[in-house]
C-alpha cells in the first residue's frame, strides 16, 4: 500500500491556543549544561518590512560537541539528558522571540568533513501553508567558509543566514528573517 | 534548483522528497497572505544531513489524562456534538510512529476560538478551551474526545468561511518529518470555496486531510467517531536518487 505524507496546512492566527500558550520552550539549555551559553533573539519581518507578530519559530540544534539528542546520532549516549536541543516560541508585537541556549558545536558530515555550528529553524504562521526551513550560522566563525550547506548558497546571499553578535548585550546574538523582498532570507528545500 | 555539490551522507537515513502536487502551493494567490509571507526567490535544494534527519523527542513528561479529552477540562460539559477522533500515525513506509506527540486546537461548536484575536461574534463556551495533546501508542494509534467545531468566517475575501476543522501538530522522528495540518469532516459544502483546502493541487492529496465517519469507533448513546490517519515523512527502506 502506498503511503503519501499528509498535506501540511497553515497554523492560522490562533496557533497559540494549541502550541505556545502553555507549551512554549525558550530555555533550550538550562544553565548547568556544558557549553557557551548564549541568548538567541530572532525577528521576523514580512514583505512590507512589518514585524510578523503571529508566527511560531521552532529551533533544533546539536550540543556543544555537535551531538544531537536523537537515536540516529551515533554519539547520542554521550549527550547530557538536560539538553534537548529543541525550542519553540511565538513571536511578539515586534516580531521577536528569544531562546536561551548554547553555541552548537561542529556537526560531522560525510567523508570526514564537518558542518559549521548552526541551528535549524522552521517558521509557521498564517499565510505559510508548509513550514519554511532555514539555518542560523554565526557571523565570523571561520568554519563557515567550509560549510557544505553554505557553499550551496550564492555568496551574496549568505549573510542572510548569519546571526550577528549584539554589540549592546554580551552573549546575545541577533537573527533577522526577511520573508520576502529586499535581503530576503535564504530558505531551503529540505 | 537541484544542486548536488553536497552528496547524501551515507550514514544518514534517506528521506524522500514530496511528490509533486501532494503538498500545498506555497504562494497561492486566492489565499492572500501567502504572497506576503513566502519568499520570492526559489528555495535552495539542500541534501539532508544529520541536522535534518534528527529531531526532538518532546512533550512526554507533561501529558495528563484530560489532555486528550477536551470535554472534561472544565467543571461542566461543553455544548455541541460530542465526537471521537482517532487514527494512526504512520510513516511513508507504512510503519507506525509510536510515542510521538500530537497536539490539537480548534474552535468551539459555535465556530469561535478561545483566543484574544478571534473577532467572530459567536459565543465562547466557558466549558471548552479547545486544545488537547496526546502521545501515540506503540502501534501509532491515538484518540481524542472533543466537540465538533463550527465553521467560521474570515477576512480573506468577501463572504469567506472556513470549513469546520481541527488543527493537528505532529512531531514524528525527524525535524523534517514535522507536520502541522488541518483535519476536515466528510462532505463539507465549504471545501469548494476554501482557498486553504484548495491550495493542495492534487485531488487525492486533498482527500487525505478529510476524516471519515467510523462506525467502529462510534460509541452507542455517546459520541460519533471519525477516523483520521496521518502519514509523516519517513526513511526509505532502499536508497533513493532524487
């Protein structure tokens, strides 16, 4: 028998009721987890540059050693059980949400290569019928030059995937997502 | 755009790409806000890495008994038609997806959401919150008891009405198997006029969002059963070339 994935649909404007009102998760890494603790502030802007205040962001990341808390990661048994690697939050009136997490480590890739530290991110909102996938990298990390996914992105657009260090808050990183138009964020077909 | 500079990692399971027409068209003009909230440039094709084929095992510690029975979350019973919604979560290989979180949310029987932004002048029900969650069993099955939601108007176009639906959020095994969808009820006359339902091009694929009446799960003198099976992206048994 053929099993074809069920079609996705929009979360609509009332997603909070089922997903984030009681079950948002902004502490991705509790303070005791090993690693460089950071605050990740994401902001979403629409085609008019207006903040998207009714979206949900989900993030998924490896720990400081590049391990995922998942049975398909060969090093899963070495993971700290306090670190899930997952976060989700609704955006506020400014189109923003914040996660307290750790800087992810380098993730192994085929043939002895590796992926630069990155966080996977998916966006859900009214007007989005199928979640939009992108990745957050960290501006200034020398590993970005060799990252096997970043090389697929035209050079002039790679900056849209870079979180930048917030000069006014030590340890905070800012990631802007422009859904459409000028400096449109790169989204991936996953 | 297919760029194969990054080869499939032989150490990660292979997930198939969506078949054409089986998922909604991202920018679908009849659904107005899609053109403001989706990129103008094509998505960049990314071979799957360890980052996409892993995903969170989330929500397991927080489930209570009344979470899956939306008619028992308050002191009184909600108004409306009591229903049982059950089914199985499978992957593309037909394998059950056990122990995965399902979250639902919905309008009440009058078509009103308990949400500050819902402006529909229909009554709220003090005995109905409209949100639930459960984990699938070892064989991928799940079951909710709830109230059949009402249709409700929205502002997309003149005289726009959404067919009655329940929002479903399912995690599955990987970040790329994550699915948020809407479950509809059979025979709804609003299907033909709803751009959200119509945004899925393939007729057979659209049918996969519609539950079916199920006499075997209907409980005598109690509640009508609807069956809704969900298929998530899942690893291929054999290697697949995109």
